[in-house]
C-alpha cells in the first residue's frame, strides 16, 4: 500500500494573536504615559526653608502661583485675581479635599501670599502646601 508522506496543510504563523499583543502593548503605553499629570512649572525663585520636606503630589491637585511681578497663575496659566477666585470656587465645589500648592516668588510681599491663603480658606480648602527650596544654589 502506497502512503502519501506529504502533508497537504502548510504551516502558517497565526496573525490574530500577534495583532492582539501589539494592540495590548499600544494601549498599555498610551495609558502609562497619560497617567502622569504634566506639571507646568513657572520659573520662580522660591523662598528657602531649611526644614522643607519633599512630599509626593496626589493625582489631582491645584497649583496657585505668583511671579515676581505679582501676576497670578492657576495651574500654570495666567489669570486675574477675580478669575482666580472663580476658578478656585469651581474646583472647591467639586472636591473639598483638593490639595492646593502655593508657589510664590521669594521677593513678592507676603501680603500677596496671604490674599491667596485667605481666598483658599474662604472656599473651605484646608489641604494647602507652600512650595519652597532647600538649597540656595537651586
């Protein structure tokens, strides 16, 4: 009896599992890169504090900044004091436990910082931090 030793089926690489893996990797990297909030830093000379402690920022926080000319910024965007109060009020309405970081240039009057702190306390935001630097060379 004569047998046919050749297989009629050809060996092929299954493409569907490979495409699934590529899409999963693509989604992973897209999600991983967008999770980190881009923190727009203003070029401020921060006041020095010898006892400052570096803490990890929560996922959602608000940054109120004052530059050396006394201009106000909310999350890196320039804003007037009136619009700043409205923005703070809207964000406080959504989340009373919102972390707020105050960045102020070292040479501005303390009264400007107190205006910001009073505004935040008026809107019942109590989780407030002030950004400082530890080394004069920075």
